């Protein structure tokens, strides 16, 4: 099965991360979301082609500003938001 995922924009309200760290956050989100999809797949109702105009993920309580940790938490929230827990 091939999964194509395109995230056009990720809005993070209240997140303060240095501009030089943004690439680490992006890479971490990508790596963790890829890992979750490869390990657990998609929810059965998403197996067919689906396009979402937006996705509201659950609220997160992030401590610190480690971009790798933050990216993992964001990816896990997005993954739950597409119907997999």
C-alpha cells in the first residue's frame, strides 16, 4: 500500500521555537508520522482515497522547547486526528 501525505500548512498556536530550529521540528513531525503510518497503518475508513481540507488535532501540553520532542508529540496528535488511536 502506498500512502501519500501532504501537509500544506501546520499552525501551532502558542509555540515559541527559534527560526533556526524549525527545520528540526518539521523533520521530527515527518519522521514520527511516517513511523506511525508504517507501523500501524491507516484506520479502515481512510484506506480509500481521502482528502481533508483541514484537520483539528487534539490539544497538547508541551513542556520545554525541544523541537524533536515537540515534533513527535505533534505527529502523534495528527495521527490520532486521522482516526487512529
